[in-house]
């Protein structure tokens, strides 16, 4: 005997199960986030030489592999730059804020990835 309520509940549970599995499979790594959001200017290896980094830019994108430069920044400085963009950190207005695009967890993972690129801890 067909029970619409039971069928609806089963379909709902199955849908939630499938969507949970799909979102887990689509989870991005910090490197994936970097490649999508940052590499256009900062380059694939983080050296500030991305395809959008042109001589016409008023500011050269930061070299994330430079331990000397990145070591001057606190973790909070990096998180602020990612969250609020370049103008919030007195840097280039060309760097957009990602605070409404990325989750706090994604921003922290990007900060950790930047620390790996520079092989430095910061001040």
C-alpha cells in the first residue's frame, strides 16, 4: 500500500544524505581556494607573478613565498587582508575583500597555506 507521508519522508532523508555526500566531495583544499581566488594576481606558486599582475598595476602583488616579507605579518594581519581586502590593510584597492565570499574556516586555511608558501611563522 502506497503511503504518501512515508514516501515523502524517505525521499527527504535520501535527498539529505545525497546532498551531504556531495558537499563533502566538493570540499576545497586551501590550495584549491588559493588557485581560484588568489593565483590570478599572486601566481600559481605565490610569487606575485600571476597573469593579472601587470606593470600597469599601481602595486605589485605580494610575493607569498618571501619569508622576509611574510614574516613581518602577524596571522591577524593576513586574516584581515583576506577578509577585508587591500584597502583595509593600507594596501592595494585591487585586492578584493573575501570576508563575505569565504567562510572563517576557509580564510584561516588560506592563512595557513600562505604560511606554508613562505615557510615562516610571522611576528
